[in-house]
């Protein structure tokens, strides 16, 4: 009897350890006890978006328009089928109401990350991730000539390497990089990703002809961008709380890793401003984010940071941090001409904050 009791106690201790240790690691990685500071510019105004939330934003500096990936994502969390779109905000206009910029969006268009490339001839290529319930994970390509007002849909991309796409960056009119935010093929692998931050997500590169996966160890990637000179690629890791920096070769293929920047939270979308500085939205408390998805009355903190890479040093500055009462689940921050625009995963608005350097 004593031997059976001893075996039972040993097995109980092992079971507790197997449950307790991963739980502690998860809570630490999720910044579960992180309390948001109140770092907010003096002047911030709301721009309402009745159609949904702007999970990703990119500035078209040539035409002075902010491009917004818009969908009622709160409804998708609740299992409601919705149609999304891409809207524009005219940056230099007194009227900041979002306007239509697509002429013929595809059926069942559920946009996520987006990226704009403008050729030397002025032709603009807009790449948008589409979580289509009818056709699976896709990337939609829209184009607009210099004398046109609206983007027209011209092509869809699909690949078996598209698992759960989150963000992408165009490096030419026909080449792009896209990241998956998971690589798990079953519940066990997903548990390893979430609880232990095991890197399984793939970077996918389309070289104009073929899809290639040069990386398959990303710790859930939700943001990617490229330097103005297109010689560096920035890849955010949400579960890894970092940004990896890679060289790009002359043909725009992936080169060697140059640096890794550690962050205070889980990296979401990444933007590059006119001075080649990196702006990143971080989820600094993932437990609050999960609670916010479940209950819209719960706040999820928003943090926007700028990274300046000078003389091989990374200077990180926080320009916005809030408990979520101003805007919850902030997923992107883009800077343009003394204004910081902040978009959210769930909120039907963006914040425009005055930032003068």
C-alpha cells in the first residue's frame, strides 16, 4: 500500500510540474502582470470608421492618403460573417472621413495586412491579405495607374505555404514577403507555440514566379516591413517579443540576419517613416488582449514605439502607451508630418495624435 501511495505522490508531483511550469512560462511571456503607463500626446482626436476597425494602415505619401485595412473584426470574433474593404483618408484635407478606394473588391473579402508599392512609372500595386471563408488564405493584388482614382483587382495569389497570414510587404511590383502568425498543424503544436513560445511560423517569399519559405522558426509573426533602400527586412515576432533584422540581397532575396531587437511586448504591425525609422505597435499584456476579445468592455493596452537605428545602435522610444481606455488592442502606428495614426484590431476608429519633433 505504501509503495502504491508513493508512486501516486510521485506521479502527482510530475503532473503538477508539467502543468505549472508551462503555465508560469506562458504568464511571463504574456506579460500578464504588466500595467500600462500613461504616455499620451496632449492632442489626440478620434476618426470614426463605421465599417469596422483599421487593423493595418499604410501611408501613400505620393498621393497623401492613408490606406486602411477595414473589417468588423469584433463580429468575426463572435462568429458573424462580414465583408471588409480598404478605405482611404485624405491626409491634407479638413474632411478626415474615410473614402472608398477600391473599384471591384473580390467576393468574401476579409482583409488583414496590406502593402503598397509604387513603380517609377507611377503605377501603384496594392497587396492585401484576404482571409476568405470561400477560397482560403489568399493575397489580393489591386492596381491603379497614375490617371486613375480607384484601385482595380487584377490577381489573387494562393500557396500551400499560406497557413494563417497576418502581414506582408511588397518589395517590387511582383515580389513580396508575407508572414504567418502560426505554423502549428495540430493542437499539441499550437500549445507549444502559445505556452512555450516555440517558433513554428514561416516567412514566405514570392520571387515573381515561385513561393519560397526561407524561415520556418518565427515565434508567431504579425508584422513585417522593409527599409526605404530595400536593403533590410524587419520581421516582428509577437510571441518572441522582438524584431529580427535581415539583409536583403540585390535580387531582393533574403540574406543573413543582422540584428534582433528585444521589445517590451508582442510586436504587431511595423511601419517605416520618411526618415527610415521603425514604428511598431506592441501588445504589452496578452492576457488583457485575450480578455478584450472575449468581452469588448475589457480594455487591452496599446503601445506605440519608435526605433532609431544609428551607428549600429537601437534607440527605442515610447510615444504612446495607454491602458486601452483611449483605444484598445492597438495594432499599428504610422507617423506622417507631425501626426501619429493608431489603428486597432477591434475598435471602429483610429486615433490621430499630434507629434512634433
